[in-house]
């Protein structure tokens, strides 16, 4: 796979997800950083977005609930270049019936080289980084180049 450089904009698109036992943590975290988050486009899976928005007043585009496909919606937004940053407070102690979706989402985030925070401390480090509110260059898969090489393969 070839890669190309793109620029993360100063105003990022951030996806917020939390498993049920972690929703209080993400609400506390969003309250703590609401001024910073308000400057960015926010997405969240259904229930997470609803509880964060109610507690903080942040404008959040709500997707469907994670177990119903919201995690995969976020993954699709990542591949389309519409999500630049993932805050995903997942519960390592609770088995999830949609665990394959969670793993797929984390894989997509790694493939597309987006920052991921999985707990409040990593999210604190990321949101307080000087890079958080600035443009920043990153490498992503060059899908167009990949398609060209696929078109030239013998059939």
C-alpha cells in the first residue's frame, strides 16, 4: 500500500463513543473540555451523543447506537475522511456482543492513522497537546494509487 500526506485541519471532526459503564467518564471528560470541543465538529454514537449533549450543551451529530451499527458508521466516516480523531472509552471488563464491530473500528482508525484515545488520561493528553487545535500533516493510505495498480493487474 502506498501512502500520501494529508493535513488534519485545525478544526477537527471528532467521534465520541463510550460503552455503557464508561458513559459517566466520557460525560465528565466532555464537561472538563467542553470549551475546546465546542470548536470542533462532533459526532457520537446514539446514546453516548444524547447523554453528552444533555450534560454539556455541545452540538453533536448523533449516529445510531453502537450495537446497532453506530461503531461501523464511525468507521465509514473515518474511511471517507470525515472523522479525524476518535475518543472511544471502551470497557475492558465487560464483554460486548458487538465486540467484532469494536475491533473493526479500532482497526480502521489504525489503518487511516487517526489519533485514538481509549480512556480519560489519554484523551487529556491528546486534547491538551499543542497539535490539537492546529493543522497537522499525517500519512494515509493512497486509495487512488491502489486502484490504479489494481486496474493494471492481468486478468
